[in-house]
């Protein structure tokens, strides 16, 4: 049983997601930015460059500092986005930017929320992307999430042969992006269940942030109908 890509997970998808988050943050209205428009994106770019230098194409090498940098990058994306959400909520009662600007900002914050938590889930679960492909399953840290592939080995043949047990399947960034997307959309787990306390706390924070952002969008919609 071998993982899906023995050479290591592709660096491009998570790197592209970070670039999207950086661009989206840089385009937010000034009223919902915590600092100068370029400071946070510059920090994120530096962290991303450090990670890309370590693993330019495939995730095959890992050090303690690279794991810390990867987690720090996700944390910066999440915390600055939560700060932007807090400022957005306060703008609802003020006379700042136009409703259209704040509406677009809410959509940007929702998207960044999805990306930031996907990055963090991807880095935390089962020791991170490098460990998931290089370590024996018995030596991996406890899983934070249970994917459907982890439990379908007892089903019909065409389903069971793609299970974790039969094929050596391990989750990649796209799987965590989908987990984050569904959690932000449904405000609760869907097909992927949190197993640890930290996973439940993180998903709870994400769902709460997504709910607040959605309420902002609803408030704008109701306000426009009333106008």
C-alpha cells in the first residue's frame, strides 16, 4: 500500500491558495484593514517564499522550522482575516464605505476564511503533508479528521479499492480545502468528521466566522430591499 503520489504532494495547490488569500486581503477596503495595506501581504509573501524554497515542487522535505513557518502562515491568514471581519461588523453601524464596498469585502473575507483554515487543517492533520506520505501509518500522529476513504473499506469493490486501507490513500490539500469549504457553507461538519478537541475548536471558530460573514451579507440584502 503506497500513497497516491510517492514523490510527495504537489506544492502548487497550497501555494496558489496562499497567493489568492494575499491578493484578496490586499484588495480589501481600507476601513477593514488592521494595518497598512502592504504589511500583512508582505509578511505572508516572505513566509511563502521560505516554504517554497524548502520544497519547490513536491513536499518531500520537512524541518521543525518549516512546520512552524507553515503553521504561522496559516495563522497570519486566519487572524488577520478575523480582524477584518470584526472591523467589517463595526462598519455596519458607522458611516464608512458604501454598502457595495462592504458587501464585496464580506465576500472576500468569507473566501479568505475558507483558504486560511484549509491551510491550517492541511498542516496539522496526522503530522502534516510530508509525514502523511513518508511515515508508516502506525507511526503517524493521531488523525484530527476522519475522511470517508478512511472507513469505506467494507463497501462494494469499486468503492473499497480506493479506501485508505486498500490503496494507501492519504488526504491532500484539495481534500482539506473541500473540508473547509463545506464547514464554511454548512456551519458544521458534512462528510469529514473532527476527531480531536483542537479540530472541533478550529472548526467551531471557522463556522462562527462564516456565520457572522453570512449574516453581514443577509443584512445588506435586507437593507437593499428595504431601500
